């Protein structure tokens, strides 16, 4: 899991998922750039990422279980 990450995020109201992903990538890049040299590709991220809304408690629970069940996770918070 050193080459990717999963986030399950609860947000209030109904913000644009694209904006949420953009903000996570932006703030994440800033933190990573402080600690390490920028990657050769010039970015830490792929071009896209899932922005799927989880509309039920069951779908949220399944997404969390999926993240927790990953082989060799570096961090579960």
C-alpha cells in the first residue's frame, strides 16, 4: 500500500466531490513537498480518483471495511 491510499470522508451538506478530491490532493501535496523532494513526474497523484458518494450507512461501512482489509496497510486511522 505504499503506492496509493484510500479515504472515506464524511462531509456536511452536499459539496462537489471533485472539489473535495482536489482539496485533499492540494493540501496533501503541500505536506509531502515539505517532507520529500517532488516526484520525477512532478506530481504525487494520478490524474483522477474515485469521487463516489456513499449514500447509505451500509455502503459507508462496506467502504471502511474494504480499506481496513487491505493487505499490509501503512496506516488505518
